[in-house]
């Protein structure tokens, strides 16, 4: 045996030992955390913490990074880091997304792609241009903002774009800037309780169809709402039906708000035009109840289908019954920048809830508003960016679905692998009897989120396409 062959045999043996060590760690950590997650305030963060701790232990035991990345995959958090993107196909080089968004420095190397940094520099120049325009209009962004909802130029742009893109008619006074949609939801719920629905805790109820994103439930509880969940059915693709809604609102007259995620986290199913039209028609019979429409994942799928969905809102005769919450975190992979806004269909409600802004933050950060302005204009001028990101998400969804099918053929983990409506950045599937997020992690190293984190049953699991590329992505391009 040659020296080279001996060295290769040694490396293989060490690799096998390292892999076995990681598999043992997965077993130990899964057993330890299985009893903690059910009682955790945030199961998503608890499981993400589990993966961080096992990764730290692997580093302590000097497990090679390549093996650690193969044997531990965090699919709990949905956020994409554009600097970690490796994928490219015949149509797009997705490694350029950070460059297109102005996140990449000049000459930064991203997995073989070298960025120009042009947008990075242009955005900073545009920030100065916008500040000068604000000063000229009599608005000093560094001074106290009496309303607290952000500068009027950006809010005017957003109102104009809502009409142009979605045929929704707002004035700038109906647009309130927020640091992401969650911030907008929190401020709105607080403002509604303080001004419109005051009274003792629990006197006003809010409906949450389950499964749905759990953070707004926590927000509602903290602001004194009674939180009521309505269990949706797999046969309805986990979507609220108009029949369920009508029956529920008749039975619960204290409900004053319905939380509705148009493209759902966690299920990846989206309401159709017809489904939304039916739900909104039902709401006409309950004029004192508002729809809080979470639009965070609009733009993560087919844009034409999104426009069709939005047509239901544009045609709704009672737009003043709806408050929209928008975010650029998912549609543009801009999680850390926290660009978001609220559009209230009723001008009086917009005015009423603004008290929550001025009493909560006093004035939105000046530099953040300038960057928001520069970025917002940039994406308006380059609609192809949204198309590229939507295509990237589609590739990762296909790759994850393929990987799960292959794992299922080998391990028999899933009762049903669901594919959703080609929206959002998740896979929501049903596990076989006896399987759980922890047995999945033990057997595959993939960390997901149990259905109970979304008000549903733990025989369901949510897996994100975020953070890590999916092995074998090259075979699903095009």
C-alpha cells in the first residue's frame, strides 16, 4: 500500500469516527431537548438553540467542519443569508443576489462570484440625495417627528406603489412605517386596544386560524386580548373557510380582529382569489371586526398569482375593514434591515393607531429611513430582483422536497409530504406515527419545528429552505 493510500485510509477512518460521534451527539441532544421544547415560550428558538449547542460541542470535539455541516442542518429559522448562497442555473446566478440588493462590498467574493459593489455604493449616495430632498421640503429627519410614523416622502411613494401594483387606494396618511411587519403588528394591536377597543384584559378577542405564525398571538396576549384559535383542516389545505369564519364569529361576538396570513407560515399554502373573496364577503356581515392581513410572504412565489390574490382586496367594498402589514424581510431576503409598513384601509383607524407609534418610539431612526428610501426606490426601478429571488426560493423548495422524498424512501419518516402552493420558504408535512422533530433530527440531522409551535399538532413539522443550501440542488435547476 502506497503512502498516499495509507493517508487516504486514515482520513476515511477518522471521517467515519467523526460522523459516528456527531450521530451520537444528535441522539443525546434530541433526548435532552425533547422535554424542554414543549414548555418553551418559543419552540422555534429552543430547537435553534439546540442546533447551536450541538455545533459548539462538535467544535469542542474537533469534528471537521465539512462533516458537521453534512450531519447537522438547521431548518428551523426561515431567513436567507445572501452571502451563503451557492446556487446558480442556466437562467440566474443566485450568488449575485447580495450584489443586486446592495449588501455585497465591492470585489467581495461570494462562493466563487465576485461582486461589483456598485449597488452598495449607489444606495449610500442616494441616502444623501434623499436627505437633501427632505430638508428642502421642510422635513429634518434628525429632529423630533410629532406623528412618529415616518417621513411623508417615503409614505407617499408607498401609497403610489400600492395603487400601481395592487390597485389599493391609500393616501400617505394611511401608511405608517415600521421596522418590519412584526413591529407594525405590535404597534397596531397596542394602538387598537388603547384607542378603539379599550377595557379590561380579555374583554376583546382576536381570532387566529391554526396553524399560523405564533408571535402575533404573543403580542395579542401581552396587549390584553383574548386569543382564540380556530383549527383548520388538511382537507382545506389548512386554510380558513368562509363557513368556518361565519360560524365562529356568530359564536364569539367579542372577536374584533381576525389575523390572516395570505401566504401561510408554516403551511406554504396561499389563499386563492376566490377563497379571499369569499372570506371578505363574509366579513361584510361583521363590520365591527377587522381583518389584520399579514403580507410578509407576498412576493416569495409567482408574482402573477400574487396579483390575482390581491385583486380580491382591491375589489372588496369595505377596504376600511382591513389593515395590511408588509415586510421586505422575506420577499427580498432583507431580514436584518427591518423594512416594513402598515397600510390601514380606514383613515380614522390609521390616525387612531398612530398614537402607538409616537408613544412607543417617538421618532423612527433617521439613518434607517434614509436607507429604506434608497432601497425602496432601487427595487421599484429593478423589478427583476423580486423575480430572481422568487426563482431562487422555487429552486430551494424543489431541492428540499426532493431530499425529503429520498430520506422518506430510506427512513419512512413521513405519512405525507406536502408541497404547498409554491409560495413562502417552507415545507409543511405530516410525520408518520411515532415520529417527531426529534426522531427526524436523530436519524437525519435535520432540525425542524413541531406543529405545536404554530398552534397545531406535533405530527406536523415545518422545515425551512433558509440558511443552508440543500444537497443535490444541481439536479433540480431549470
